[in-house]
C-alpha cells in the first residue's frame, strides 16, 4: 500500500500473463526485431543512448523505448548492466496492455524478495546491492516523517514548469541523523490516503495469512498509544539479544 501511495504505481495483484502476450504467435516476426533489429541484447544504458541521440525516432517507438527503460532500467533493475527481457519487448507490442500491467507490484515484489534474501550482516554494510526500486523506501520515509522535509533537505530552484510541480529534493543525511537522535518526532505510522486510490485497491496476496501481532499494532494506533524506540528491539542493534 505505502509503495503504491508514494510512487503512484499500480500495486494491485499480478495477473496471469497469457502466452500470446510474451511470445509471438507462429508466423509472426518477434517484436524484438522491430525495436532492436539484429541486436542479441539491449541494456538500459543502450536504450537511454538511443533516446538521447536518435532525433528521427517516431513518437510510438520513443514512447515504447522510454517505457522499457523505466520498467527494466529503473523500477525492475536486476543488475548494473540490466538486459531488457525479450518477454517485456514482446509485451509492449500492445502499448495499452503494457501500461495496464501492475508494474508497481512487480517492482515491489522484486525489491522485497531481494531485501529478505540478504543477511543481517549484508544489510548492515556501508553499501549493499538491492534489485528493484529501493528508492521507494526513502519516499515512504519522507512521507511518514514530515519533519524530514523541514530540517533535512534542500529544494532546488525550479528551471521549468515540470520542476515546479515536482521539485528536486536533496536530503541532508547529517540533519536526518540529528532528527533520529531527538526524543520526540512526529511519525505517521499509517500514511493517510483517500478512501479510494487508483492502483492500491487490492494490496493483498492469494496466500496471505492473518497476523495477530499486526492487528494488535493497528488497535494500539487507533487507541492513540505513543510508541518509543525502546519498544522495538531489532535490526543490527538487537542482533543476538
């Protein structure tokens, strides 16, 4: 839910993909040759270069290249030199089908699966490689702790109408650490939203089970209980306790 709220992406359950959407039917040329010709592979960096240098691209190809770059080079990146999956290329033959696919859930699942596969020691290192869109956690952090925007960041002066609507924010980590050390900081435990938000109507899983501890936590929030750091022993500080 939070992933969808802060990114605006469709995080509804992944639908089963019909074989015809990711494989060309018999006798039909794979869409790969339409987009990339005889190239054996294509990376996000190659796509970006193509978008920047090719001024003669027709609008349809430009949009499809951009969509593939956003999905496989940004939201669902698996490696530094991420290769564009042929299944996604075939899928974008029908742009409407591609755009309606819940890429937010796709990205969320990849990100969470990668984080869960890392050991505590790996996550405690200065740097760690995470597949997917780990930046969404920063967006959740900023949204849930309003004080971060007032003391821990700089906003750039807008140079265009787009930047005025979506300003570039630079976090100051030293200020964030100072905020973390304060005794009391207002935190939105549950990020508020409208009753109906497109893309997060169904954030469950088919095999989801009820967790009593979650129900207790939500009940405490409704009762207005004030939480403190001492209530949560976990992470690297709680390891071995």
